[in-house]
C-alpha cells in the first residue's frame, strides 16, 4: 500500500508565497473579471500543497479558498479542477510521472518508457502510486513535444528522446534525490536532427542585404 496519505485536510489558507503570486495574477484582470483567474489560482494552491506536504494536489478546501478569493460559487471552481487533467484532486507521489503514449511517442518507443517507469518505480498499473510514496504514474495524451518523442513529463519538466534504459536511469536518479537536467536525453541539441544540423550549415555573416 502507498504511504501517500489520502486524508483530505479540513482547512486551507494561502501562505505568504501564494499571496504574492495571487496579487501578481489578479493584477492582470479587471476586478469584475477576476473569475478568469481560476486556472492560475488553482495552480497556486496545488503548488502550495506540494511545498507544504510534498504532494501536488488540490483538496476541496483549497478549491473553496480559490472560490472565496474570486468571489464565485465553489461549484465553478470544482468544475474547472475536475475537468483539467493537470489538477490532481487526490494526493499523488512526490514525483508525477506522465508518459505520453500518443502517436509520435508510441511510434518512437513509449511502450518501453512506460514499462521502464513501472519497473523502476515499482508500480504495477497506470494511476497507482509507488509504495514508497515517491512516484505516481499517469498516461497522457500528446504533450506538444512530438519532435523529441518519446516524452516523459516529471512534474513540470519534459525529459525527451527517451528509451527504456535512460528512463530507468532517470528514475533511479530521482530515487537517489538527484534531479537530472530536463530536455533531450540522447545528446541531441533542442529539436535539431539527430547527429546535428543538416541545413544552414554555413556562416552567413553579420550584415543584412
Ligand atoms: S505524441 Fe507525445 S508529445 Fe506529441
């Protein structure tokens, strides 16, 4: 059984860091349109839970705090939080492993990435959290980084151009408390072709015309 507690807190209050972020966010909207801040404020709440509990999720009391701040009915916030996949409405592990299995990633080996995640994290099925509470595994649709498929998103970072062994190595590093550099894992620079640039190889000089 996972060590992640499934207890819903009975109280939530924005901390000082969150209050600073909320002030910045709400300054972007006219006061009568502040309900538009629902998504960013839910992120603020989720990030605060991560800071305070180690698990990035949004309990109902935090949704209520967002509703109160935006002066909308709580149901308006529940609707948003339960519609978007990026909000976790129950506790998750310290690291959220999100494997893209849509077409580009699937063609480039997402099955191997998914298997490696299960093996290295000790998870049997998608949606589960590892017994040590470190990892929750999710399968997601296209993350919009197809040029570097296959992609594993860890929390907010993309680890790209993965294969099975590199995925296992990444998860083992996370277990050791290390956090490898996000981005391509095969030596590639950005989304350039493997092996380097194939066009625009000559220096064009600094002048125009
Ligand atoms: S298909 Fe995986 S990022 Fe697009």
